[in-house]
C-alpha cells in the first residue's frame, strides 16, 4: 500500500509516526504562540484602552506557562519528586502532546484571571484617577474570587495525578502547578506590583492606535497618591 502513494516512503512504524507528529506540531509551534500572543494583545489593547497593561498581561501569561513546563521537566523528566510522591522514577522525557495541552489550558485560564483583575483595576482608575487606589480596590474586590476559582481548579488537577497512567500524572502536575503559581505569585504579586511600578504609563495609548481601534484614549490627568490611614484619620 505504501508503494502506491506519491513520493517515497523511507521509514514506517510508530516511532516514525511520532517523529512526524512532533515535526508537524512543534515545527509551527513558535509561530502559533506568536500569533496567539499578538491577537490577544490587540484585543486587550482595545478592551483596556492601554498598551502597557496588555503587554504585561501576555508576558505574565507566558511566565506562568513557562513555569509549568519547567516544573514538569524538574519533577518528571529529571525525577525530583516523582519517586517520593508517586513511586515512579524519572521518565527521562515528556510526551510530545503534553506541553501543547498545558499551554492551551493555562494560557486561557491565566488570561481569564488577568482580564477579571485588570478590568476591575481599569474601572477603578477611571473613577478615581489613582493607580495605587485602583490596584488596592481591584485586588480587594476580585482577588478572593480569583483565588477561590484557582483553588478549585488546583484540586481538580491534583486529583488527575491519582490516575494510573504516567502521562495523566504529568499533565495533572503541570496544570496544577501552573494554576497555583499563576493565581498566587503571578496574579496576586507580580501583576499588581508592576501596575503600581509603571504608574501613569499603564494608561498610555497612542492617538493613532486609538483611532485604528476606534476607542477613546484615557483622559489626561495627574496621578494622585494613595491616601494613607493616618492621613485619613488626621483629616
């Protein structure tokens, strides 16, 4: 049958098929990531009326995915913890389909949390004009929702690691570790810190970009400082 196909058949079997799968999927993987990041960035620019906020959002999402990949390699490929937790020695490698699934899950979930948080921050900034106050209000009102949702997903992904197949254990480990790091370190620490650090530059949107996206840029305003408890008490 193979000789009747156009072209030349050099190698057959499962190993050759897996090599073709890896080449087909991961040969265009960087291009796929770049396209997803670009489209996400453009959509968020229009939603947040800002350039810096969407840029930080996609970069932080990539940090979460990269951390999940690194933990999978550390625990399963290198064997730091797989023997102690599951009684399985280092696998020496990760199945080719797992990093792709982890990227799809974590990038989507991380972006959901990012949009929830930054939308609330953006609304508060439009009302008060203070970046610091908007971050405090955003975390105070949406932080518990993000943490609770992430905890539920974390427990669900952890339960996947009780399955008999090693591939499912690896997938569950990557997803659980990624969602936990994203909801705690990235979303509740790094993102608010960067927003406060950037200050008024968070809300910068070039006039030409605003015209192309058909949105109005943020109004020019000074950046009031967060009023402390002592100042409120003194007043």
